[in-house]
């Protein structure tokens, strides 16, 4: 049975928080404009849990991305990819017939490609929102066929040889807001007299960063620093029980209320995912970025370099962790109040605070054309 609504809009994306949260942010803003949003994701992405937990209407495809390592499990997964691709494509077509969306928006990740492709083949207007300094695989494959590509970085323009592109920045969650630092620290149970370092390894955490911080916890204790660590759900049970007894570190699987911890932190250590960077700039935070060196097309390092050229961050590469470079940079920054203030000022200067509004206006203009 068709569920036709003149304001039906598909938003497809996920796999990681970097693709999911832009989809949610755009969707929330469109809902306020009277649109009916149907999210599309993957059964295997973090969106599956997120949608259920938050009672969000969504359709899930049985699709996984190509695995880049050579493990037996990854080889088997890749062998099944053509079958999953075909099934997900035809399910996407069936969903379009059922809901008759007026426009389809893709925010990246393997779950966005098939709905976009089906939409293109069925003459539905389509838009891609790409978060990184180097466009992702879906963008590179489909950018000439969609109606518009919304890019976060000027450096991404050179990769796309077409006129249907615009710089918008990344969507920022509407719930993000800066609050009083002392109040934020009290709410999180942090010591008001210690510098707070927030460690963010992405939505799924970073085992490498987690291990480095925990193995060097004595450094942070001796320097009167306290750590607030988002370790990732898969990494939580790997952490020694004795670590949780240390008063200088608080460990969380995942954090929903990012406003409070951003506000409480004096400095943030983060992977260089595009969305995390955009949020850190929006909140005006001093940051040390540790790019994931195996990221596709080295996009995390390129993301970080875009920020560094504006003097809004310090970069420490993964391979430099073992030499103590992170700890050296921390002492240099946190030991000088002017260093913190400079990084905060520069990050705020390059923030695009109205990105979501720009993207939504473009979506509605194409939908109503």
C-alpha cells in the first residue's frame, strides 16, 4: 500500500556517526518545515541501534560496505556483496514506490548509495551531503548524476568535475550549545581545579588512542590533568577494572549529551573525522587531532590539515604516539593559557554556524522546483 505524502523525503546514510548524525540533523530541521522524513540505513550500521533506541521511523537495508582487510571474514563478506547490492537496490526501488518521496538525500556510507542510485534511475531529485575534505566513494561515483552536491570543504571541489556543487559546511546538531564550564564540570562529576581533557576516538571509539591514554595515565595524574574518555561500546569491556577506580579518569561507552562534555573540556583529543571537527569548531574548542591513518583516501589527515592551516588545531600522527609527542603537545598547550585561548579563537573563526539552514534551503528549493 502506497503511503503517499507530498512532503515525503528520504534521507539515507549511516555506518558511522559521521554519516548518521548529519542525516539526523538535516531531518530534524526539515521536520520543523513540515516535511515527513523516512530515514534509510543499514542493518549492520550503528543507525540500527540508534533508530530503535530513539523510536525513529526508518527502513533498513541488508547492505555492508566493501571490507578492505584480507581476513577470512572480510573475504566472505565481500563475496556476498553483489547479492546484497542487488537486493538493497530493488528494496530501495520498492520503498520509492511505496512512499513516493519528492527528494532523496544521501549523507554517505554504504547505505546511502543504493537509495540514491534507485532515485536517479526513477527520476527522483537527489542530493548528496559529503562531510570530508576528500569526497567519499558514493559521491565520486554519483556526483554527475545527482541534482546537487553539498560539500563541507573548499578542497573537495577539485575532485568533482561538475557545476552542481556548493560549499555549505557540515550540519551541526541543533542540541549543541555551550554552557558554563564550571556547571558542566559539576554535572559530570569532574574536579573544578583540574584541567579536563576530553578524548574522543569517533562514535565507535579508537582502541589505539584508548590504549595509549590508559598506558600513560601516570603522566596525566602527575600533571594534575583529568581525562573524560569516550572509548566506544566494543572497547569498553577490554579496559581493566582497576582503571575505573582511578579518580582522574571517567570512561563512557558512548556520550549522547555532547554539549556538556564539550563545555567542560579545556582541550579535546580527537580523531579527525569531519563531523567531530565541525562540532569542535562550532563549540570553539582547543583540539589535538590524531588522524586515523587507514582512513579511505587518507581523508582524516587531509581534514586535519585543513584545520591546521587555519592554526585552529595541533596534529599528532598515530606513529608519533610512541615517542611521547602527544604528551609534549599537551604540556605546551595546557601550560599556557594564551595557547588554549588562541586555539579556541581560531577554531571558532572557521566554524560555519548556519550550515544546516543552507542545506535545508537547497533541499526545499529542489523539492519544490
